[in-house]
């Protein structure tokens, strides 16, 4: 019982008991008593504590792709993305601005989610095929009279199975985009939600605003503090469904914001005067770090990698 | 939209770090007091860990400042505990050297610990890993984990104990052999 291994096990059990809750007064005394018995007990307990704090800082532990499934979840076969049979394609974008937090509670409350740089494709119960891009989460409700897909974060594309008796709604923040057999893009950020229509007609409504019908080649933006949509010409991009970021005359800051979504590290541009530099490029999204290096090289900017923390471009 | 994420300046980060440190100082001292059984030393270690955190935050962003702070403090306490044991005639064998010399570069040590624990995660069984992540990353109680994974509470405790012991073993004893 006095080998270091068994001391570690005893220390680990104390740590396990205290996990997620406070010790009772009695348990607390018992732990102090155990610690006071032998200096090695203290050191073993300190070792376990150090391991637990190291774990909290470990990117591997917080990786949503390796996060924990529900015991009751049924696994469905992942299908390859396909545009066959003229299935209407619905694209949803969400851009979240600010420091990246691993929103594990969102994963818990979602039906499907993906890790950073790990897009996945999946068939839904109604026959629609859902593709989730990097770092995304959705909740799906397929009812008898309507189908709802709630975008919690990130970006999705969906090939909608035609079913006029059950319209398909994509809910993104307060915005509801209803598919009427069509292909469109929804892009969500802290500032608001943008809906761009590639084919057919999309009906867009927000909580209080008037509904607008968008036709192919149009897009609308609803700010978070606004009720009415501002309608303009289509400018959204769906290259990510093919694994590339294809941009034409896009400001450098926007290109970096796109690549940032595919990397666990944040990308920091320290020289704001370069933010507006126009970029025309096709970059591979399956190796975003290489794409970033190529971008830095062609833009004649220096790139510094702080592993697990950031890429700093200046 | 699509605006580039605005980053706070390093000075603002350091300010936020200092505030975080102030807000968990009491908890840190209480934790260190339990570890060292010495109030005065607990406060010394808490302050030294805080200085190291703030210095580190000036150099580069600290992803998990609270865990970093407690980790540095824990390692300082481990150094103290080892010194106490080495000065104890019965423990002069010093077989508890985990390769971190007392007074070693604490920032490098933290990074090395994180790397060792990350590697050790892959050696856990999937179930033990799930339980560990739910408990230590998501902060769930054993009962919540038991309900979620359809396990007996005692089974959860055993998984968690083994997983933590395995990570602890990954941090220590590597260079003993």
C-alpha cells in the first residue's frame, strides 16, 4: 500500500470525490487527516492536482471532436456530400467574433457538432443531408408539420429533401430562413444574420420585422438591433463546401477571419493598416496553417506561430 | 459583417489577468494552505504564482489563465514539499524526483506538464477519458456523469480515480527508471 502508485491512486480518489462539488466538512477533515499522515501523501495529492490543472490547459481535452457522446445517442451513418438529384441546397453561415471559447455547453445541447478543422456530413431522418463546417453545432427537430434546424454556431449546408407538407426552417439567432425548394446561404455574426439566395426563393423573417422574399442573386442583412432586412446584391461564398476558400479582392482581414475558423489558434493581425489589403486567392481549407503561410508569403507579411495560442501576422 | 475579430491590446490582457488573479486569490490561498499546511507559505506561493502569471501574460496570451495560475502554484508547492522531504533524513533517497528540479523554469514546466498529460490522455480507455473530461473540463459531479453515461456512481468514481492516477503518473516518475 505504500508504493508511489497506490499513493497516487489514493490521492486521485480524493480528487475524484471532490470533483464538481465541495467536500463536506467531514470529508474535508478526513482529507486533511490523510494529508497530514505523511509528506508523501501531500506530494502525491499535489501531483494529482498538477495533473488536473495541466489537463484543463490541454487542447486535446477540450477538443469538441473528441467530446463525450450521450449514452443514448444512436449513431447514424455519415454520408458523403452529394448534390445529386437536384436537391435544393441550403447554406447557413455563422461568424462569431471575439476570443474563441470552447462552447462545450452548446455541444451538449446540440444534436450534431464538429471540432475545429473537422467538417462532417450526415443524413437526417427526413432524408435531407446536413454538412457541418468547422467548429459548428446544430439542433435538429423533424416534426410532422415542419422541420427546424437551429444553428447554434458555425456554418452548415443542407441539401433539403423535398416535402411541401413540412417546410424546412433554418433558425439563426432571431432570423428564420424558410426553404421553398431552393439554395441559399445564411451567415451569422455578432452583428446580425445575412441571407444570400443562389437559386429559387427564400422567405426571411425576424422576430418583429416584416418578412421579405428574396430571389436568386439577392441577399439581405438583419442586424441584431434591427427589425427590417436590408436587401442588396448577392456576395456570399460557398467554396467551403468544396474544401477551398476562394476569394476575389477580399480584404485581408476578412480572409484571415475565414481561416481563423479552421485553426485552434487565433489569428492576430498586428498591423491594422494592412487589414484592407485586397486578396485574390484560392486557399486549401484542409491545411489552413499552410494556407496562412502562403498568404503571409504572398502578402509579404511575417508570420509567427505561438503553438496552441495564436498566429501573429505583422 | 465578417469583421475581423478585434483583439485586446496586451496591456488590456494583463489588466484582465490581474483582475482574475485578484478574484481567485482567496481560493488559491485556501487551496495552497491545504496542500502545504502552512498559512504563511500558502500566501507566499500564491503571490509568487500570481507574479509569474502576470509576467507570462505580458509576454504572450495565456489561454487558460486560471488553470495556469493554479498549476504554477501547485508546482511551487510541489517544489516546497520535495525540499521538505529531502531535508528529512528518512526520505533522503529522493525517489520522488519527477525531473523538475526545484527552482526550474516554471513556465517551461507547466508547458511540459500539459504536453505529458495531453499524451497520457491517449492512453486512457475511451470510457475513462469521457468520465475525466466530463468531470475536469466540464465540471460535472460524479452523479451527473453517472446519469449521463448510464453508469453506477461508484463506477464513475473508479474511472475518474484511475484516470487521474494515470495522468499523475505521467507527470511524475518518468526519469526515475
